[in-house]
C-alpha cells in the first residue's frame, strides 16, 4: 500500500535573479518553465538517488517534455526566495505528469505541470518506464493530483 505522504517533500528553493525580471519588475513568464525544470531535476535526484545523467546512462532511457502548462497567480520579484513543490501523478506506461506549486512566504505564485515521455536514449522512440523508475517514484506519487483540475493535460499511454 502506498504511503499517505512522501517520506520527505520534494521541494527546491531558489532566489530570483535580476536577469529573470521583466521591465515591470516581475519574473518574466517564460522563466517559470525553467524553474519547473530545475525543481524536476532535483526531485528526480532525490527520488532516484542518482543524478538524471546517471539514471539515463544506467537504464538507456531519456525523458522528453511533450506538454507543459503554467498558471500565474501572483508576481514574483528580484531577490524573492521561491519554494517549488513537486508532486507526481501515477505514471502511465510511458508518460509522467509532474505538478509544480511555487510559493513565496506561503503565498501561491504559480502552478503548473510538465508531461514527460520516456524514450529510448539512442533511438528516441517511446518506451516504457523502467521498473526502477516506477519503484523510486512510488512514495512520491499523488493518486489525486490533477483529478479535478481543469488544467489537467492529456493522458496518453
């Protein structure tokens, strides 16, 4: 049976750099996808126990982004410290939806998702997730993530 809560939250903290801000002094919208990517990489490192590169080399698979989405809730500014919380939906045979919640001092700043597809690292054709990947992510999967969310992406197999 799956644990109700992950053993440790998958949270990445980062400080907004001046170069990430637009002329209005807010974080430029495109940077939120970069923040998602940074947090995703760190979440996988925590869950898998190895770096992304090590996992790819060991298992012969790679992850490619097939879909993304961001909802902007409040502006972030230069020097703000943001917390990015990552949760995972149950993986399908070859795709994984990761959800992101960005907060500043408890205030929701942005929310979104990335859908990755597992591909063979050499041929770049869709392939099933390795069993090791599924086992490593299991404690961090939220079965209810996105179930009532209007922004839920498609769920291909």
